[in-house]
C-alpha cells in the first residue's frame, strides 16, 4: 500500500515519523507555522533534553534566548566564524549533536535550516515531520510575523500610519512561500521513506 505524504490544504494530518539512527536525537521538520516550536516546548522543561531552535541559533529577532543556545552559538562562531546556512550547516549540526551528547543529554533540534541538509537522510536519530494544514500554517505564520515589534516599528517609522498596511502586505507576500515549502516537505517524506527501517 502506498503511503500518503500529501499535506492537506485545510485539514491537519498525523505527524510523519521516521527513525534513521539509534542516536538520541529528535529532529522536527515542517513549514513555517506548522507547530515545530510548539512541539519542542513539550521537551523544554525535561532535564534530559536540550532543545535547539535553529531560528534562534541564527539570531532572528524575537523569542527568548536560553543559556545553552548561547553557548552553542558561541562555540560555532569560534570554530566557523558564523552560523552556516544551506548544505554547509550539516557540519555545524554534527558539532551541535556532539557537544550536547558529551553532556549526556538528549537533543531536540528544530528549524527550517534542517530542510537544507542534503540528503535529508544524513540527519541523526528520529525525524518528525509536522503535517499541519497548509492554510493553518500560512495564517499562523502571517499572524506571528505581522506582530513582530522590531519590523513593525521599522515600517511605522518609514510609512507612518500606513506602516501597518505595508507591513501586512509584505508579510503575506513573503509567507506565500509556505505553499511551495509544503511541497518540498512532501518530497522530504518520500526521501525518508526510501530508507530501510
């Protein structure tokens, strides 16, 4: 029977899970707004886990910083000069896992940068793919991005009262990429499924 990888436009589907190696790592993938960070919060207070949000690792505005993330960012910057993106992130991904596992901790790592690791089957441990409905992810992402105080302030300074409207249209335009990203995630699931269990 053929597995269904499609991400529905309107209805959430059960998360896709695939164990790739025996490493104590959980990788959470999904489009923006799919609930990756919300899922990772369940592990935030578990003393056995260290949770790494790659968006925060890349120092994107917003969100709370935690001590472990700062240490890892500093370690990567000392070794590489900067946090890498794209396929180059894989070496840093391995360094993150090695560093945390030295402390006898389990790792939960999430963020869109993981999608860039090629082939995706190089990830360690277990992969969880969020299959939140495309429209739900889009709306969540627009709402969250629109409310970002830093960027809203820039728009208001530039456009006055019209800044709220220009900010909204910029966010919607940028977040339309979620629909393409969902297609990429469907392909990731197909690629993961080809790996023998």
